[in-house]
C-alpha cells in the first residue's frame, strides 16, 4: 500500500506529457499495486464486517480488470479517459470509505468502553 502512495505522488510529479516513463511507473504503482494490495487486504482482514470485506475485494478486482483492459487499449466504448477513471475511481472511493469505516469503528469502540453505548 505504501508503494501505491509513492506511485500516486509520481503521477502528479511527472505528468504524462513531460517524463512519460516515470508517469507510467507511478500509475502502475499507484493503481496496479494499490489495487492488488486492497485485494490482499480483503482476504487478510478478519475483524471487519463481511460486507466491507466483500466490497474491498470487488473494488480491487474491478480496478485490476479495468487496468488490464486499459493496458491492452480495450476501452469498452467509454474511451481512454473513461477507462482510466474506471481504473482509478474505485480505489479512491475505497480509500475514503475505509477511512470512514475505521473512524466510525474506533469511535464506537471508545463510546462502548466509556459506557455510552
């Protein structure tokens, strides 16, 4: 997951029209490695609700499949930009939802420990 963050920074630091190779490496790390990481995470997470584990797995797999299609220039009628979004948006949405899930789970645990629930 850490490599994914480094890759995301590389994509921003090296736009595709300047240093294309570093942009491509960053995109692979940010999206390819990041989505593989959340699929592995979905299998490893045992203490989260099963619906969130399934969502994590499906989100990662959708992006991995979209990444492969994007790599082979199969755009499914939504164009290059549309397919690129299909690769990146599920991962970004997952990160936001994971943050909300972890925060609310932690708050619930604190409230329960203090006897407020």
